[in-house]
């Protein structure tokens, strides 16, 4: 009763302040929006900007990234500028190398990006530039380079496959039940990355597919943070945050739950000791005493390593189920390297699976989990293709479009053909500036090796046991807007047991 009346009192008090200041707030919003829109040249009448503003591109293309790929293919420099967004977008490998390596310091993530993710990620590696980034990068590279943490990553992934993924698939295999593989892979990758970074098991992939409060809050916080980037002006979400209303109120609540859980894990770890623990958090705890900073670092890892892996697995299975010749080649290689009735036992065997490795690379070439990635130009600059970039411009490199460029991949660039990565049967890498799926240069992804182990382990285990039949085969995926490529309608499939099952 007391809490209800105090809530009523607070609400009443809050609404009075709100009513009193509402007209003033509305005027400020309008003035700021007008100023902002003027700066963004919303009046630009060029065909591309008009098509963007009126979403006319959607008539011809299933996704915004397909339209950008089309525009970039038709640009002689492979670079375009969307005036209304003050955004230069490039699919030119020379430009990519320039911004990610040669002039790295002139193309930081920048304040607009850190503001969008700031409440969720705090000062974590994913969201900072300068000294704070350098410090975390050095520390994280050191830790991730250790043999013991690599072994721990493999242990986590294999346990999750054996104890959860296979039992779940077994429970639906051969039946009429349609499973959403995207959902399964999201649960799988969340369990893995939480255990690896945090030493916390959210058990999302248990047979009953439970709802974990942590996973739900984490999803909501990622989604609402990404939506901030889609508002016409940052002022919209900043004012909503100031007033604590709508999506900003939800975001605050989700972050509160994440923080409570994270701080509880850190508190327990301090109390019961962390020196014998193998996870990343425990390793960082010996050199960092600020608990909020620790929380921020770990949350960045969760964001970086969760949806990316789930997205890569989803498109891999979508592509392979549409290309039986690739599936057959993967299985043939596995039988030759591992043995028809054997399971994968060593890292060495995994390294010999060149065709599998090539297939994973090829599927991310066509469907990179992070379709585009932006930086902000600090000082006026000129890209190698001659494009002038004014200070403050958002500059985006676009791996999705780059995977569809004839001059990089040849006339068959839109085909799914793992063989393009092989020379005499051995995997042959391309320049990372032509294939910036894991970014490239100085800030290249720190979890690349772990991600590849995870992707290949799941791929080979599932393909050798089951056939994936798509429930609604579609010629093109439709993606939801967000930080990572996500199928709008999931990936619904029937799971059939293979006749010859590797034990
Ligand atoms: C297929 C899976 C993955 C892909 C495609 C991928 C891709 C990327 C990309 C494009 C970036 C640059 C993002 C940016 O700066 O805006 C990045 C950064 C990063 N990734 Fe990954 N990633 C994957 C998996 C992982 C995993 C599993 C982990 C964790 C173990 C991880 C950890 C990180 C970290 C910590 C960064 C920030 C590096 C820095 O800013 O210095 N990633 N990743």
C-alpha cells in the first residue's frame, strides 16, 4: 500500500513537471529538429536521396543492403554519397585499407556511434576509441592469444553441442515439427559466449527452450540501442531518454537487469575467488579492480560474439540446404579426413577440413553477419579513389556489397562456390581488405578464431547427422534492420536424420 501511494505521489509529481514543461520541450524539439534537418540537407532532390527518403528502393530490392550493392556496382569509383545522411559508402578495397589501416586514426568509431551504444556498452572495447580502446585491445589480445583460453573456448563449444544442440535436434528429427534454426543458433551462441566471457550459463538451449531473463534483457537492449540509430535525428531518442519515456524507458529497464546480473556475477567471483576460473572475466579481474569497467568489457564481448555467430550459422545452413553439391562435398571431405563412422577428435583434423573452411568463408562472403560498418572522419580527407570526405562525415565500408563485386570475385561473384577459396584443395585466403567480414587492419575482430571453430564445429556435427529441409524455401533472404544480419522471419526447417549416421 505504502509503495503504491509513493508511486502515485511520484507519478503525480512527475506528471506535473511534465505538463509544466511540455510546451517548452516541444518547441525545443522542433527547433533542434529543424536545425538538424537543415544540416542533413533533407531537401536534397537527387534521385538517390529521394529514393531513400521515400523508400522507393523497396519496390525493386528486397533489402536496403541490396539497393546499396546495386548503387555501388554502378558507381565508377565503387563509392557513393548519400547526402541526406551525410554518409559516404564504399565497396572499394583501396578505400577500405586506407580507412582501416593507413589512416586509421582519422577514421575512429566516433562520438555519434558511442552515444548510441553508450548506455548499453559503457566504456567497453566495442564502443571506445583512443587510449581506452588501445588498453583493452592490448589486454584482450594477450588473453585471447593464450593456449589455455583457446582450449577453454573449444571445450565450451563442444559441451554445448554435445549436451544441448544434439539432444534438441534429436528430439525433432524425423518428425513433422518445424524448428526455427535461427532461434536455435541464437540460443546456442548466447550460451557459448556467456560461458566463455562470463563463466555464466544462461541455459538458453535446454530442451524446453526456456526464456532467460538475462537473454531477454540483452536482446531488448541490443534491439532498442540499434533502433536509436534509425531515428530521424539523435535528438529524438535523447529527449525520450531525458524524459524516460517509451522505448528509452524500456531500454533503461533492460540495462538495469543486465547490470544487476553482471554485478552479481562479479561480486560472487570476488567473494569465491577467480584465479582458478577459465573465463575471460576472471582473467581480466586480476588486472582491473573497477567493477563497472569489468562489466563494460564483458558486455562488449557478449554483443560481439553472439548475434554474429548465430547469423553466420543461419545463412550457412540456408545456403547449404539450397546447394546439395556443396553439402555432398563437405560430407565427402569429412569422411576422408575423420572417417565415415568417427567423430571429430582433434584440432588437427579440423584444420584439414579445407572444403568446410572454404564453405564457411564463402557463405559469409555473400552474407556477412555485419553487412556494413561505419566510422566518422575526424579531419577532411581524400580516399584513394579520389572521393573527398569532409570532416564529420560518416564513412561506411560495405562487406555485403563487396561480396557482389565482379572485379573482386569475378563474373560468378553472386554464386555460392566454395571452390573459389581453394588452390589444389588447400584453403587460400584473400586480402582482408577485399573481404572485411571480420573488419580488417588495426581493429580486426578479436574473436575470429573462436568464431571459426564454433561455426565449423556446429556445421560439421549437424550436417553429418541431419539433413536440413527448409520449410519455406525463398530465393532471397529478407533481413530485419539492426546491428547484425537477422532473417526477418527466422529460418524454419524440418530436420531429417541421415541414413548413415556418424556415431
Ligand atoms: C562470425 C562471427 C563474427 C564476425 C563476422 C565478427 C565480425 C566483427 C567485426 C566486423 C568487427 C568490427 C566491428 C566494429 O568495429 O564496428 C568485430 C569486432 C570485434 N569482435 Fe568480432 N565477429 C565475430 C565473432 C566474434 C566473437 C565470437 C567474438 C568474441 C569471442 C568477437 C569479438 C570481437 C571484439 C572484442 C571486437 C572489437 C574489436 C576492437 O574493437 O578492437 N567477435 N567483429
